[in-house]
């Protein structure tokens, strides 16, 4: 008889756990770019023909059953260009900021950035992160300093109510800007998981002259990105594979 206290783990929970641990356990020696691998991951599936952006025409191979099919040969070329630039940024010593605020990308972006000890934004983009970086940097310093005080037990000098309020404040700040709290300077490049969902970050990066690498699905305009990677930005398997290529390059740089 099955133990009534045995926990039932949902497929969603398993998928989430795999996302969290994927890059930490990834064997980069087994990662090789191939068209077959990208097809298996669904990288080539774009949006419906009716949602096609004309500026993506050069990256679309054909249309099947009303769905735009991305030319993976061109995707492969664009991945190489993006990876070469990522390697140059890594060797320069500058940070690579990973941004992924859409649901499918959040855990993957947090995972790859943490594994590479790089900054990330997986929640809502804070306006002024780049354009008003001095103020944002002041807030992240406050977060880091107060987290240190909490760890050292220095909050005990406050009343229990004051301690609770401070801890709540730090928890909110950690959720909003924890991924960039150790980013002392503007990054050397932004890697965005989606041009549409992460457009605020891309817009600020352009204003500050920060190069942008971004996954470009068939329904968007890629012209505002320095290194667009034509690919499916909705499927977790597609996002994971492309990020894996970036992970290997940065890890080996």
C-alpha cells in the first residue's frame, strides 16, 4: 500500500528543479552546435504567419501550416557572432548582464548567471538601471551593507518590530535587484532572452551605448539589437540550448 504521507511531485515542479540546477551540472565538453540539435530543441519554430514582422524575413526559411520556420543555418551564423563577442567581453573583464523577465526565461537566466558569477535581471526591469546607474548603485550598496549587518547579528539592537520591517525591506529589495547588487559598473554587454519582453532593458542599453545580444523570434523587429539570434523565444528547450552555447563559450574563455 502506498504511504499516504508520500509527497507527490508535479511535472511542473520537476521542470522547475531541472531549470535551477541545469547549468551548475552541465558538462560543457558535450555541447556542440549542430542543426540537428537545434531542430530537436524546437529552435526553428517561429510564430504564426499573421504575426510575422517583415524585418525578420531574411531569417525565415519557409512557412508550414501557417507557422514561420526559422532558417537554422542563419541562426547558427548569428550564434557564432554573438558568442565571439561574448568571449571578447569576458576576456576584457567586464560583466555580462543576463536579462530574462518572461516566465519561460526567469529560472534559466538566474541559473546561468549565478553559475557564471554574472549579474542578472529576472524580475521587472527597474527603470534607470543604466540611465540612472549612480542612484541604482547606491541602493544596491545599501542592500549589500544591510544584508551584511543582518548576517552579523547587528539588527538585534533594534526592536523586534523594527527588525521585522528591515528584514521585509531587504527581502523586497533582494527580489527586485538582488541579481545586480554586486554589479559595480555598467556591463560590457546585455544578453536578453526576448526582444519583446525585455525591450525596456534593451532601450536603456542603447541609450548608454551598451551592446545587446538578444534572441529574436519571428514576430519582432531585430534592428535595435547589435547581435540578434533568430530563434524560438517561447520554448524552454530552445532558450536552454542557446544559453548553453553562451555558457560554454563564457566558461571556456
